């Protein structure tokens, strides 16, 4: 889902950059007012954790393997703003070091994966948690949030490609959302497993506002 | 050699040695010596100008190719390494761009039908496809040449000089400092798991890997807290000061001028 340069029109990547820089600024302001000077080491080390966690490949059907994307997981553990910052930082480093996603497309990629992933994921999680009490609610909420955030991010990706005139929406949307509906199952399972571990060991680390 | 290697404690993965990050950034070449600020601005200019090129003739793209090949030659980085890295765009290109020739409306150059199944390749579609492919390939190569020839810490300093917010730079520099520590931790856990678990299905292994990620999160969080306390005890008050010593030399200005001339040439060639 990391969009390389060349696929998006300027009418898409320029607004993408503006929205992402603005949104990131607001998130940083919000988080640093809560965490104060603890923010930098905490966000930095946790970003390195997400980076490392994404390197671990999970066995999927057949001989293929997939890895964690972590948008919803980060939001559940750290809250939506901090989660969005962490994913955005990871995407930036992946873009600069591994060329995973283009430099000009970075704004759009941050919007899709970090903002949609963390914020949409978080609010779905919170809604389900408020309906279903206890650990079951947390795990179910996180799993559904993880699945939906992956599907939503890929749908946005399809929409942006369609706006750029790359592929018509009626082809791109079902293809992207369909593939990511499958990827999302893996994401939901991993998120659920990771959270059930954290709930057992350090339940106090989960984000509570 | 670090002290762990010296003590003879070797693991499958050498500790703190993960060469996928800035592998060739410590070479000494013309490209490596250019002021990193000039490099960042040139890279951005080249990529933007590649993206805005009209896809009417192949000449501008050939010019960009010549410019980037010259940079690769000047950087002493093995071209094969850059080529391999640039393959990162291929999966996306195949998944998304492959269908363009079939969907773009226009003059049909190749058609095929089998009963109700019709397929047609249009001229416009093929041109758009090759344009996108050339653009994404060239901009990726450009990013690789410039970032692979600059040390990551220096790159961050240059971004800071270019007025990227300090707090973002500090978080990213923390990633660079701790990624090796945390990846090491993960590799050790993985090695320990592989040494112990032979049997078990996919769910079992998936669960074990997820538990690893969970415990890695707890460990990282606790590490962050102790790092913070250590920083506080050394007088950290929210900002990091580093010594910057970039100096614009004649060769940097020359480099930017040559790049600019090439971009203008490509622009006129595109018409």
C-alpha cells in the first residue's frame, strides 16, 4: 500500500502533504502537552519498536507470509494522536531509507496509513469497548478496528489512484479493498494476540484517557 | 569490532550489525562529499521535475537517466545495489499500473476477444503506462542515490537546518539510535523460539510470534522510560543540541548549477 512516486497527480500529493503536515503538527502539539519532555524518548523508542515488529513475518495461507502494519495496535496502546505520530515517523524512515513509498507521495501515504489507521481504528475500538465490557470488548474492538483500518486505508489508496486518473474506481476499489480484506484478517489476528499478551503482563500500558 | 564480538559471543545475527541501513554511506566519493543540504534540495527538485514532465517524448526521461547515471558513477556505490533497491516499486507497479493499457480509452493497437470476453490495448494506455513506470523508477533511483550516499545522522542534521520541526527530527533520531537495539532483541527472541519450537501449526507459531511482539512492546516501553530517566538525570529539558558544521563550498554550488542546467534541458526537450 506504500504508493511510489509517479502514480499520483499533483492534485493529489500536494493536498496530501498539506493535510499530513498540518495533522501531524496538531498531534505533536496535543501529545507534547500531555507527555511534556518525556515525549521524544517515548515516541522514538516505540517507533523503533513498530519498525522492528514490522520486520517479523507471520505464516499465512500457502507459503506466503505477511507482517503487522500496526496502525490500530499503536492507537490502542498509545492513543490516536501518539499512534498516528509513531506510524508517520516509521513511514518517513521507510520512505527515506528503503524507498518504500515515494518522497512526494509520502504525504498521501501518511494520511492513508497513519491518520486513517490510527484515528479510525481508535474510534471504532472505543465504540466497541463501550458496548462490550471487559477484556473481551478490548480484544474484539481492537480486532475489528485493525481489520477496518486496513480496508479503509486501502480504499483511500484506491480513491486517490482513481482521482489521479490511474485506474477507474470501479476496478481499483474492489481490487484493493478485496485484497486488503484478506490481509486485514491477519492484521486483526496479530493485533488481538499482541493485545491479549499485553493485557496479561502490563494491562496498565493500554491507553486510557 | 564491538566488545561483544571481542568477547567471542557471536550469534546468528551479529550484534548491532544490521547493514540494511546506510550500508554505503561511509564511502568517500564526490557524491558523499556534497553538502547534505544541497543534496536534499537537489533530490527534491529532480523528483518534482520528473513528476511534472509531460509524457509526450522519451527524450527528457533519457536526459534524467543520464543525469542519475552520472550521479551513480560519481558516488562509487555499486550500480547493482541501486538497481536491486529500486525493485521495491515493482510489486505496486504490477498490481496497479499493469491494467492501465486495458482501461484507458483511445486508439486500439491490440485486441483480443474470446466469446463474451473482450480485451483491448490502447495507444494512450501504453503511453500512460510507460510514463508512470519511467517516473516512478527515476524518482526512486534518485532517492536511493542521494540517501545511500549520506549518513543518516548527517541527513537528519541537514533536514533540521532546512527548518524541519526539531521535535520530529529528535523522534526520528531516536529511531535511528534504538532500532539496532530493538531489532537485536527481536532477533534473539526469534532465535530462542526457533531453537525450542519444532512442532506446532500455524496458529501456534503465529501466537508465539505475537507474544514476542507483545513482550517486545513491554520491553521497549520500559526501556523508553529508563532512557528518559537517564536523560533527565543528565539535564535533559526537552531539546537536544548538536554541533552543526555544514559549509557551502564552491563544488556544491557547481553541483547545483549542473543539476539545474540538466533539469532545464529536460524541460525544453519535453516542450
